[in-house]
C-alpha cells in the first residue's frame, strides 16, 4: 500500500466495506490522508483472498470531491463513497458499477433552504442486496433535518 498514507494513518482515515459474491468475501479499504489545503488523497484497495494481500483498485483523489465519510459495496461491482463537501449543491455521493475502477457522482439535490449535508454510505439488506437505505442529514442556519432515502434497485435510484 501507499507508504506515504501508511505513515499518517489513523482510524479516521480508514474505511472498510465487505461484500460476498459467489461465496467469496471481497474486502475493500478506502484509505484517505488528512486534508491539506482542502485536498485529500483517496485510494481504494481490494482483498479477494481473505486479507492475505491487497491490490490498488483506483486512486480517486481527483474524482471524489470533499472529505470521505465512508464506503460500502452492495456486491462485487456496485459501491458508494460518501463524502462531506459544504460548498456543493448536490449530495457528494459517488457510485461505481465496475468494482471501484471508476466513480461518478450520483445526483441527489440538497433541498431548498439547506446549506449542506452530512451523508454516510448506504446500507443494504444482507438477504437482498437490491434493497437499501441512505440517511442524509441536511443542515441550515435554523435546523438540521434527516431524510431517509430507499432503493429497491441496488441504488440505481433513491426515493425519499
């Protein structure tokens, strides 16, 4: 793994996700640096051999804006990285459909009157990885309100 990240690792810089596919566990590690000048290194590693070794899947440092707050995978191909980014007009939720090689913003608008959000990665039903929920706390000067979004199609769409 990246020696520069290893030297600076704390619990707040390590995010873990696991998915079982075909009876085989896959474990992803999202390693991040401490933010510097508003930037944060974000690298995703995968172990598909029961933690014997990890390989770099992708460096998302310039693809995922904001400060990472977690990672989850519903299966071997479909995953999400949640982040916090206070100057965004959309929720910084990034999705992959190719096992973490590429990432795209999954658009969820911030409701009117709210300044920013705090989002954690979605959670999926262990028995049915197409069913999941996503809790997002929206923040304004006057209130904080949490909305729960749900999916029945493996996170392709999220409904409030």
